[in-house]
């Protein structure tokens, strides 16, 4: 398993710098702080949790160039206590980033768990969300990831001495 410090060093020094971005932990809540006055944008993740870092990195990968100019990518966020309608919308929006997070987790050697992010309410649709997440992951394995996601996976895989990262990811999801 890759250490959090090794992951942050790899990302900040060998990848995110070209986008004037850095990933930093130690925050109570995750947040994306857009670049202001040439200061680097910050992908802020919770405390020192590697899973939070991977999740927030996946959101950065999904966000386009215009979204990355906005704090928290300009997205809505409803805290715990969402209605079922809000939770259903959350599930739709989280498929792509969580599939990417899953792939990051695999090459990092970190256990992945789908996040429903609504701890204070009973949530319907969790199993369907997990099925859709698996479908999305298999689509990525079959068709490939976006350029940024592939570059990050390759960076981590190289550090972890994983030769063919797509074969490795495919093998790991089949073992689950």
C-alpha cells in the first residue's frame, strides 16, 4: 500500500504542479479552492485520510477546465440529512468520480468502499448505486480512462511497480 505522504509527493511534485494545483490534507471537510492570483488551486481533503484524498482527486479529474476555475467546482452539496430526491441526484453525480476513485484505490492498494455520504438518514438505492458503479468501472476497463486519470494511475502504478495497470485493475475487480 502506498503511504499518504508518498502519494501526495508524487501528485504534487510530478503531476498537479503543471495545472497550478496541489492536494493537501488536514481539513475538517473536503473542499476545492480554485486558484486566485496565480496561487495554486487546492484539492483539500479530510484530515489525513488517504481515501478522502483519492475521492477528492477523482472529483478534480472529472471537473473540466471551466469548473476548476470555481470553488468546489461550482457544484451543489447538501449535507447529511438529504431527502431521497437529493440522494438520488447525488447517486447520479457520484458514479463517475467514485469509479475513478475505485481505480485509484486499486493501484494504491487501498480498500475501496462506495460512499453514500448521507449518514443521518435511511437511504434507498444503495445497491443500485453499487451496481451502476460496477458497470461504470467495467466500461473504464473496456474503453480506458480519460487522459488525466490514466496519467495519474500510471504515475501511481509506476511507483508501486505495477506493469500493466489496466490488466492489474481488471484482475483486482474480478477478484472482488
